[in-house]
């Protein structure tokens, strides 16, 4: 990865409906604009994500989606409502941020939940997207959500039973049940539900050899609660997407070059997701690596190669930093 780098600008974007979305930019102000769309939902962006972009060639924009990271209000606070936190609110925030920064078109990078949000944005605003690099493809279909929170339990029966038994109705809709628990007025109920939710998320990736221990449950209390609460909220509503809509409308991505990087050993988001998207998106190239959902050296290498390729293809790639001007 590229050396650590600090942002040269940051701020809070007022969405006009009570949210303030944290953003930052790093690299070359005249470089190729790229938007980083983090996973979760509810994880927030991290300093390590900056290191994927060559600072000599990219103007990287990172933002924390509503209710998480450094955005405010934070959903760890039970008084923070979730009615104004949907996929389409986030798509609107991305457009508002693009306009705020004076960027005409940008590359998109992200993975996991971020791929769902990127696809929703790109299909709504294809004229604003110059390319996409997607790691760990998800489209948040009901079938995918059911697999992640029920079907994959066949590989982890004991852990899944504990997850199931933590829901208000173990025989009902587990995700919807957890969504209610995570907004319960009782802090003990919310904390227990967040522990149970993130313990299950940990179990799903527990066989990944290059992953770190307790990637979800080991987060600070506020981050863990926000992650679980936002995840359950989004997936209880199928991300406010018609079933299969992102795959159905992939034809809207025609002319947008894409690289899909997916781990063959991803239990939570099977390779079939990426394969189906690549079949429906004629300008996308699928790269399969031998990692799981949380990635590893092979996935990082494939992502870096894709991003470096996009940087080299940008018309300003051969210019000196002093000769470049911000893209508008």
C-alpha cells in the first residue's frame, strides 16, 4: 500500500435535514477524483483506506455515511432517529458532496455494503461516474440478506443458534427483531443485542486466515452499537431496493469501466454475486482471488492494480503536480 497520508481538507456537510456528514480529501488536489464508499453499513471510513491511492495521482475523497464515524448525529445515541437514514438519503448525500467539492465526475471505490451503495449511485447518476473498483460485491438482495443471517448458519450451527436465540422471535424475522432491540429504550437491551449481532458477524468471517480477530465485536462501544443498529435497520428494509433492482438495472452502467474483485472463499457474500453482476455489466472485469470477505494480500494487490490502472489511464497522469488543475 502507499505510505500513510493526512487529509489536506475536511469538513461537515450539512444535508439540510439534521445530518452533518463528515468528509475529507487527501492526495493531489489536481489529481483524478475518487470517492471512497465504506462498508457496513455503519462502519465509517478509516485512515488505512487513504493508503490505497497514489497521492501523486489521486484526489481521494472519503466520507462517513449518516449516523456513523465522525458524522453527526451518531446512531449510538438512542435519541438519534433512523427515519432519515436510507440508501436514497446516502445517494443524495454523495451528489451533494460532489457538488460541494466542485467535482464534475469521479471514480468510485468501495466494497461489501459499499458496493451496494456505489451501484445504486452509479445507476442513478451514470453521467457522474468515470469508473468503479468494487471489492467484495454485494447487492443487498433479500436472498443475500437471508443467506448472511440465516443460510450461512449451516457452517456455524452453534454460533447461529446463539444469534437466533438472541432475537425477540427466534422463529420470525431475525433481522427485523434485532432492529427493534437495537433501538430499545433500555441501554442493557441495546448493548446485549449489539454484542449478539457483532458476535455473529465475527463468526461468519472467522475462517478467514488473513483476517484480524473480532473485527466487529472488538470495536469501541459506540462504533459497535452504531454498526449493528444501522446494519439491522438497512437490512430489515432490504436497503430500500426492489428485489434484484441493481442487477436488473446494470445496463445503466454501460460505458462505465469497472473492476470487480471478489474472494472465492467469501462465505458471507458468495462469489455468485460478483459473477452475476459481471455477466450483466458488459464493461466490468471480474478478478477472483483466494481470500474471504475481509480480504488479504491477494485482494489488496488486485485492488491496488486496478486503482493504479485507472490512475495511469487518466488524461492528467503524465503531468507534473504543478501543471494539474482540479477536475471540474
